[in-house]
């Protein structure tokens, strides 16, 4: 089969490409992204890198010049804060263009990497299932545009599988753990609330595993949405402190009440929206994510996709720590 992999130069895309190229059933991979770094370049006869902007119709047309059987769309603008129009173009316009071309070229299957951020409603959430009701208003532009992209795919008439992996960590992570480490460096990282909140974290290796399962899944898994996690929720602040300890940094014990942190985030957002026009140092979504329980049910993934986590949370954290040490050395 021939595969188009978008976001192939990013964290998840690169890790997916590493494994995808080893699958004997995969004959050709068109790997696309905006920029290609040396440490995220894989040299293999199966891979053809084509760099460009997915919001450019002419560029996307070029990606379909050779036969494509399956699309894996990992490309996304992922941030808790940002301009609505920028998110619309990055996450919705690109999806629209890819879907139009997929319909024209009769693509066999479209696999989309979405996000459980669409479940977030500001409260503790336990064992959320894929068919649980969604908030009437999404928490940020990222969540709202990811849901729009899901609906575009669902209504496209194409055969699809949608994956919602929760908090991806591991080698190559440049978002979750690095942001926390940077906040710690600046002395701004504090436990919000009681510090006993449980959350799902997901090894990037497990997400890649779910993508490869989706590529080769039988008809019973088609046209479904699947939660993806490591399967065993962790105490968030224990995991954060484990990372800090492994990096030789002082662990976090100082706490700030949720209400105070939330109020500070509210005013930071107001200042950013109307005065600074830049991302605030703290936002209400981040306060909630760092203080609330948030776990997902993956029984549907196990049943229909035959998904089983291969890597534990501790293993994926250690993988990240080893990589991060080498990057900073």
C-alpha cells in the first residue's frame, strides 16, 4: 500500500514514520511537513519527503500525483492559546483540502489524529467514553477546530478511523514536558489544588501502535472514533516530579489553591486578549488540566481496534528523560 503521512516532520509524525517504514505491507510513503530537521530525517527508499503548506491547494494536489491508498493525518496546530483564524486555517482548512482531494482520488481510508481536549468541560472527568456528550462550548480554539475537522471527515463519505490520544509523551516531546520544565526553570511551576489528581498520559510509542493498527484494521473498526491512552492513569504531580528528579532538579511541593490560580489565569487571559496580544503565561485550560482528574475509557479501542498499550507511563517518561538529557548536553 502507498501512504500519505502528514505532519511527518513533527513529534508524532516522525515517530510514526520510524515504524511505518518497517512494515512490509507499506510500499511507498509520501511524507509531508513544513520543515525537515536532520535529527528527524529518515533515509529509506520507501520515503519521499515533500515539504510545503497543507493550506495551499496546489501543494496538496502535488501530493496526490502518485497513487495514495491511505492517508494518516497527524498534522495540527496544537496550543492552548492562539488566534481563531490561525487555528481554523491550520486544522480545518487543511482538513477540507485533504478530504476534497481524497474523495477525488478515491482514497481507501483516512486516519485522523484528533484530541481528547474536546471532552474538557472544566470539571473532573473519569473514564470518558467516545460517545459521551461533548461540551456545548469548547475550551479553546484548538479543541473547537479539532472537532470541526472530525466532523468534516465523518461527513465526507470516506472510510475513516479517528484516534484521540491523551497527552502524548516520550522521546521527541517538545510540548508537554518541556513546557513544564521551562516553567520550573522560571520558578513558576506550582502544584495547583491538592495535587492528587489522576490523569491519563500516553506514550508516543503506543499512539504509533494505534496508528499502525488503524492502517491494517478490518471493517469492524472502520468509521469509529477511539480513545488512546497507556491504560493506567497516573497521579499527574508524581509524574512531573519524577521527571524533575530524573533531571536532577528540585521537585515541586509548593501548592496554590485552584481558585487563586484560576483567577490569575482569567486576568492573564484578559490582559493578553486586549493589551499584550501575545500568549499569556498562564491560562484557564492549563490550570484545569494541571488540577483536575481526567481519564479515558479505552475499552472500545481494545475491542474493535485490538489495541493494547505496549509501553508504560514510567517507561515513556524515562525515554523522554534520556532523550532530553542528550538534547541539552
